[in-house]
């Protein structure tokens, strides 16, 4: 890349440590180029407070704050949830936010006639792949600058040193310097004591959890909720019609208060290493559970089982940054077909980190009490004899052949 040709860049900006340090670094190393900061609002709430002032003080020429919340929910979260996509228990909160933000980045870069797009992802993580594959989809020839792959800074401690030397205001210190990612779907925690897989997360420590409480601190009385779906999409909570976004936000409150949605895993990153993360996904965990319960009565066996198999592929595509690919689109088309009759209501009991089934109803339910009952029914039990004879015929033939030998 010809650094002399870089006059203006668009930076994916969060106001966190990485992107705050990048602004003065770009000016030092790319001929005092103009830096246009772009924050994608995917529901990180108070993290956006004071962001414009901070960006300008740090050296940016302007800040765009893109409201992507509805787009993020309707075009990324809900399709992934309908697919039942889970990557090693992880509900993909960071993964499907990145292509949404990257799409907005490209739109601003094209509007500003920028010479390059910059991101603050490290060379160890998955996000660099997610951002760059999405950017390549919308702007194949756009140069991409990734400072973590260029500069001499080797750790977050050295980043803090650099920030202090350049008078960059920080919201963190060395003792609370977890690497976090927050949006309306989840909050992730990495680093510090969590890097030792033998350390228990400090769930009960004040300030560690932000979206809820430890199950130990949850109420002693359960909370009942009823979720209503139409074709796999959540449309109402406790009888109140709401947008999918508002349902997730309310479920975050209810789930968080009851200690729902905590996950501590060592996951396999795309770049080849294992990494430990602690995730808070209260509303999303409830939504996945309720949707799965409804599917259990609405989907036939063969469709349900094939959907489970393909959900693994779907999750890997999302995790690996391949949202904008023909295969992901094809899988979404398959999922949408399976959801045509996933309509109904699910009641759950939330209690100290647990989600307990408390009822499911659907006009498309394939569950027949009259067939499944242990009482008298129209099911002719004599039919099973012929079925077993045919189903077991290959086993019988093989056994006879083996006996002769």
C-alpha cells in the first residue's frame, strides 16, 4: 500500500482502547491523514455517550453514528435465531454484528470518498476476518488498514502506555482492562484473570456482570413469560405485540434479573487457537429456548433433524465471517421454508439461571394427544408388528448369514 496516497480514511470506531489509540497512530504513520470515525449503533447503549467529543479530541475530523439496531435485529439476529445456529454453545453475538457494521462502514467510505477503511481488530482474533470479508463483498478494491498488523505495540498494556503518552482519554485502567464487546444481543468478556482457564469467573463481584446478575443473586420466586411467534419470528411478549428488537430488550431485563444466559467457554477461533470467553446473552438465550420448544411441536422429524445438521454449517458461516455468501443465503432460504408453520405460543418459567418449559400451543402442532396417550386411542398397536418385521429384515438376514459362516 502506498501510504502517500492515503489522504482520508474511515475508521470503525467504538471509543474503546484499540480504536482510540488508532486515531493518533494513523496521523503519525499515514501523513496526518484525515480520519473519519464511524460508530455502528447495534445497541451498545451508554457506550455511545460522549463518543463524538472523544473522537474529535483524539483527532478525528468527524463522527458518524449509524443507527443499525433495527437492521441488526431483523436482518442478522432473527435469521440466525430461526436457523437455531449455535457455535460451540456461543450465540454469535459478536459474529453477526460485524457484517452489519461493515456494511455501514463501506457506505460511509463511499460517501466520503475515502482512500481506505481502518479497523482495530487484532491479528489473533476472528473479527478481522468478519470485517474484511464483508468489506470485500461491498467494496472489493477498497484498501484496508489493520494497525495491529503493522505497529510495534504488542499488548493492551503497551496500548495504555501509548494512550497516556498521547493524552487519549480512557474509560478503563489496567486492573479492569477486560476486552469487551457489547450490543443489544450480548456482552463478551475476555482477558485478565479469564485467560487462565482454571479461574472461575467473578460473577458475584460487583461490576463484573452488566446485563444481569449471578443465579445466586437472582430472586427466590420464578418469573413466568409467554412468547408468541409467527413463522419463527417473535411478535409478542406476555400478550403485548412488540417489534423483535423491543422483545429482545425486554427479555434482556427479565432474563438478566433471573440470572439467565451466562456462558463460560473455551472456543475454537477461526485463526486456529483456542480462546476463553465469558458471555452474557440473557434475552437471546430465552429466545432460542422458546423458539426450539415451539419447533418441537411444529416441525416433522425429517425436517427438524436436517435443520439441526444444517444449523451447524450456518453457525460456522456466521462465526467465520461468511455472512455475505451464496451458501448462507441458500441456508436462510431453507430455514425460511421450515418456519412457515412455526407459529404459536410458548410459556417459560425463569428461575435462578434456568428456563423451564411451562406450556406450548400452536395451530400447526403435530403433537396429537389422542395418538400419544397411554389411554385408549385410535392407534392400532397391531400395526407395529409388520413394521418391525420389515424394519428389522436386514438385521435378520445379516444374522443368518453370519450364523452360517
